[in-house]
């Protein structure tokens, strides 16, 4: 039997099953993340939020899904049909494809590649195409304005995200997400949010702000409030998605939420130790005496918990902070985050060379 | 191996077909989209050769940034399609000539490399297949920051000059335009930003 699983056919079956499992769990997570987002938003505003479909409104997302699916698909007369339909598909494919390298639990990444973090960066930088293409193909003013804004915004914030990621790569000495997570095992002060270990303790002054910059840039990269300029309701009606309805709109929405969860998960991996519990005795017990499935399960739960924590902060920012003006957004990206993260890269690199300590 | 061959021919065919579509598409925006597809399948070819670092860089830099700016500019321009098509026949011979030169060069390079083996004369480890314990990115980094460090720095300098040049060309300070000074706004306090007055009826306040 083991032979069959290592043969090409068996390998294909097992990989496809793995991908399906990750995707289905991810989609279910997204359904409840949307529900949670709306509940948090409502709670901050002292409303009840969705509470009709299912117990506590838990099935609201599935009702919405059904509604989107049975609606009629209307394509604007002047639209570029192929690009119009391709745009949401690209968005959702990239948003789900990015999860291929995410280390959700010890050894659970679908594809454990050496340049995992670069892959994630590449895929998230391509996410802008769905929005640009959708806005242009709609052949309408508001979507076009929204897509131009988003192109400028996402390209700007990618730069600072890239530099923040470089600081983490410098500390970890690898671009493999699994190894980055393993480098943060042990006590929680080994997490890169706190500088990555006691011998790197002074770096907390650099890495903590880097974590904050990554979080804020992640908000801008996923077009979340307070940086939701591409779809600012008060200015652009709904931005790039004005002319979309039915399933294509749902795909856009799905991709946006998947990207938000992805950014939260990436924050958890890069700065909050991924699937590490952060308590050294527990780590040791899981690694040596606990059965493998317990270690995996605990890792998965810890990773999910951290991701949801970051997402919760994300949702709180959405409900509390007012929207940025466009020039303020650009100023923050280019004049504040870019120089700060550039200096941080130099300082972290200098620290690594000066101390000469292993990562 | 058969799987790799299938993947190679598939991606090579997609690259060439999309490259052809770049020049033959009627709509310039479609051209850019085809160009992106060409970049992307070229990145796939890099992955097949074991150069995953280069592949990711290609996607990050060209697909993620350069092509976005292309698309941005092409969408903003009001392109006259008929005018673009004019003179196609006139420029055809020159274009074919240049294309012929490029094709000949590529054939020469490919046959030479195939004749003596790709990585035979190279100093450092090139692909990850040669030295499995060193990753691709590490191998490139070792060569780039030792043997080729001057070329690398010179390339960086050229880019810096280009960037400063672009800024100098576009930066204009118009006189008489009030600019926003963030520092002043942040440093404003109630004491400096507010004046309390108690005007008598019919008098108003003097500025």
C-alpha cells in the first residue's frame, strides 16, 4: 500500500485530496469569518447583527451564498465580456492558491517549497489584477476610478510589506515558511514580534513596530477599512464591483475575505510563531512524548487561534477607525512606512552581522 | 520525466502563443494581459529548470509591479486603434530583421550551451540540482555578493540614477500653491490653533 501512495498516481490522488481538504476547510472558515466580522461590527455599534438564519444567525453566510447563486447574471452591454468574467475568477484563484504554502500545522503545508514566503508575496502582489481587470472591463466610470485607486494603493503597500518580510527572513535565515515557524519554537519571546529570542532582545524595538507596519500594510493590501478606497461607498458607490452581481460578485467577495484571512495567517506565521504554543515545556512534550496527531491538532488549533486573533484586531480596526483620505494613504505608504522599514532592514542586517549569532 | 516534458511543452507553447497574441491583439489592454500571461508561463519554465527563486522574482517584479504600471498607463491612455495599425507594412521589414537577429543569437547560444553542457564552465553552483544542500536563493546570493558584487552595485547605481532622474523631471514647485505640511498640523495645539475672544455686540473681532 505504501508503494502505491508513492507512485505517481497515488501521489496525485493524495495531493488532490490534501488540496481539497484545505480548500473546503478554508471556505467554511471564510463563511464563519464573514459572519464573525459582521457580528463584531454590529457589536461595536450596539446592534445585534445577523441573527435570523439558523441559531444565532450562524448560517447567514450560507443563506447569502444561496441568494448570490440563484440571482441572474447581468453583464453590462458595453463590457468586455471575457475580461469581465475572468477578473473575479483570477481574484478567487489567487486568493485560494496562496494557501498552498501556508504551514497550518507541523508538516501540513500542501507544498513545502524553499521560497514559500516569496511565493506568498508574488501571489498577493498579483491580486491587484482581479480588481484592475474588473474595473476596466465594466466600462463604467466608478469601477474604473476604483480600480485605478486600488492599483496605486496595492503597489505602494507591497513595497513596505516586502521590506518587513525581509527583516523576518534576515532573522530566520530562510524563506521556507515551515522553517521560519520552527525557528520561533520554544518560549514566546522567540517569536519575531519580540525580536526572535533573548539574544536578540534589543531587536524588539525594531521588530515590534515592523509587526505593526505589516498589520497596517496588510489592511491596505486587502482593501480593508480604513483603507477601502477602491470601494469607498461614499465616493465611488462600490468601486470596482459596481457593475458586478450574482456569482461573479460573490467570487470577488470571497477572494477579498480569503485574502484577509491569508494576511492574518501570514502575520501569525511571521510574527506570532505560527503553530508554536509559545510555552517551552508544552512544546517539548508535544515534540517528544505526545502522539503525532495530538501535536498536529494542537498546532492547528494554536495557528487558527492566532489567525483569528489577528482577524479580530482587523475587524476592530474596521469598526473603529474612519476612512483615510487618498493623499494621506499615499503619504503613509511612501513617506512613513517605506523609510521606516528600509531603516529596519539595515539595522536588523547590521545586528545579525555584528553579533554573529545563529538565528 | 514524462510529466516534466509535458509541463515544459505546455508552458512553452503558452508562452509563445501569448507572445504572439501580444502583438496581434486589437486592444492594447488585451495585449498587456497577454504579456502578463507570457511572463507567468516563463516563470513556470524557470520553476521547471529548478530556478524557483528566479521564477518568484519574475512574478513579483514583472507581473506584480511592472505589468501593473503598464496596464495602468495603457488604460489611462486614449489610444486610437486605427492610427496604431497604420504603417504596419512599412515597419514590417525592420521588425522582421531585428526578430531574425534575435532568433539567430538565441539559436547560437542554445547550440553552444547544449554542445558543452550548461553548468560546466561556471564558477559557483548554479541550479539547485548541482548542490542539493544549498538552496537556490543562497547559491545566487553567494555568487552575486562575491564574484559579481561590482556589477551588482553598478546596476543598483544605474537604477538609483534613473529614479532620481524621473523625480527631477516630474517634480515642479508651483509658486503660490499652498502645500500641506503634516508636521505643522500635527504640532498644532489648542494654544496656537485657537483664539478665544469676547466681542461686544456690534463690534466684531479684529484679525
